[in-house]
């Protein structure tokens, strides 16, 4: 007989020992196949995880590269807010929308400045009846486009135009712009109307 049977000249003990070695060899072979399969799976899993990590890093880098928040500072005479310019994110169209109660039409910041002259008359009218020296915030909706590597991105946010007034002899109150502050991202006409009404209920 051959295989797992008793070979000629083998004693029963010898045959049993040989069968044990055959079984052990089969177990080792199966274990080798399992280990090889696990190794292949682990290698595949590591490659997949590495690819996923790389994709996340690239997406994060893209977000960081395209992130830009519109900012501005008052001019020396405080008659305008000069919007900040950066080489990485050149500005395109900028539109400023005012609360409906002021009766001021939306204005395009063609020169990338926000002018007090756009709304000072309406603001003085809305705040008449108080002292000449006043200060406050005017909520506006700003929609702006900027470029990253020549690719445009458009954002919209609610900003506060921080203003103050002071009296002038024979010329009424002067309106000065002090700051431009981001209030919240997104927003719409109804939102700035509500903010204006909240701060100026009698306006």
C-alpha cells in the first residue's frame, strides 16, 4: 500500500508516526497559504489606506489653497473701506447690498472700495433725533468673487460696516467708516434686514 496506508516492512507504530508527519506537513502547507493570503491582504489594505490618506491630504491642501476671507481697512480720511488685495487671490466682482429700510440700491465695488457716500445720507436720516456723535454697525450683504490659479470662487457673507458720526458746523453730521467686520458667512437680504431692525427698531 502507499499514501496513508502501511508501507511494506513498516510496523504499526512506524506507520502511525509517518501519518502524523504527513498531517503536520499538510497543516504547515495550509498555514503557509493562509499567511500568504493575510500578507497580501495586509499589503492591499496598507496601499488602500495610504491612497485614502493621500486623497485626504490633497483635498485639504486644495481647501487651504482656495480659502480666502474678504477683509478691508478704512482709508486715511475714513470715507471708504479699502478691500484687501492679495496676489494669491485677486478680487473680481464685488457687490454690496444694504438693508431694505435704508432705501439704498446695491452697489458694485468697481474700484474695490466701499464708499460712505453710497449710504451716508440714508444713514443720517435713519439715525436723526439723537446726538451728533454716534457710532454703530450697518449690516450689509457682500457677494464677492476671487481667483485661485485663475479659477473663480464666489462667496457671500454678512459684514458689519462700523461707522461713527460727528457734527460739522453748518454741514450736518459727517459719517466716517471705522472698520469692516465679518459677521457671518452666507446670509441674504432678509437676514441683513432683520439685523438692521434689531439694532434700529425705530428706524
